């Protein structure tokens, strides 16, 4: 009986110890356009930090912000595709001003299917009869959509082209619409356009008065604060920046 009791006590102690020291999971909510680069960076980070698992949640920056604001699954790090969304996260006290940093730059471009018979060269060309459907990110939640709206409003083309718009829930969905030939053109980032050279081609770069900068910050309520800060620091390290550069991101 004593031996059985000892074994039971040992098993119980082992179970408690196992529960007390789980593997460290780091949850990162990041803009959809960072998907490929961040997955590669996450693998490298895990290799350098045994026992840490990086879990990614990719999507439109505005949608990710809404998820965090509603207090869903705990998030440790947030990487946005624009300053405006991170400004809102700061306003809601989800991140601290002193913790946010710009880590890469991108560019807005117009793409068309690779087999397109007509390739626009300017924003005005998008009003041609041959361009019937244009994919754009939803301005309310997708940063690329806000950049697009700002550019088109300045060119006095927003209301002119609006009937042609096909709204996308993320920049990657806009890319997919063009790649599948479901639209005649689309506004995406240069880094996204480069992912499918066999299915889409860049028509022209779109000058934007607002720089396409990506800020990153640990969440103020991160359950793994030390690890979150460590990951943010790693994103700015030479190895991580090299990966980002490989995918077309520039220095901020």
C-alpha cells in the first residue's frame, strides 16, 4: 500500500511539474503581406530559441486589431502594414508608444494577370473600357485599401473608378483575384506582386504621399512579455532583415 501511494504521489508530482513548465508559445498577429517572410523568420527564431514555438495569426491589420481589442486569444506581438492601425492600437492602450518601431518599408503597385492583353501604365488608364473589375483592399480594415483610396482621391479618380471595385478582405485576397483572372487589375504591395511572377505582372508603381511603413510592437498585456520583446528585437536583427529584404521589403 505504501509503495502504491509513493508511486501515485510521484505520478502526481510529475504531472504538476509538467503543467508548471509548458513550452513557451509566442503568438504574433501580423499583416497578411508579411506571411512568407515571417514564417521563415519564425523558423529561424525557433532554431535559436529551443523550447519556444512561434504561432502566427496573419490577416488584414484592421481585422487583427479588432480581434485584439475584443480580448480574444492572447497576443504577444503585433506587426501592422500601416502606421494608422498601430496608432489606433496605441490609442486603445494595446501597445505603448515607446515600444513600437518601424521595421520595414513597402510600395503600392498595380498588377494585372500575366496574360492580360492590355496593361495600364497610369492611374487614368484604369478607367479604360477594357478594365472592368479592379481588386482593392477594403479601406476600413485593409491598409493597402487605405493607401489606394488616398492615392485615387488625390487623383480625383475614386468616385470614377468605384463602380469597378471588387473589395478584398486582405492584400493577399486582392492578389489572388488577379492571379485567378477574376479581375482585370488590382492594387497590392510590391512584395505581394513578386510572389506570383507566373500569374501576375506589375503594371506600374503607384506614388504615395504616405510612406508604406510597417510598425511592430509587443502587446502591453502580453502573457510572455520578455519573449515578446526578444522577438521584436530579433525582427530588427541582421538575419531577420536579410530575410525581409529577400522578399522585397526595404529599410524604413
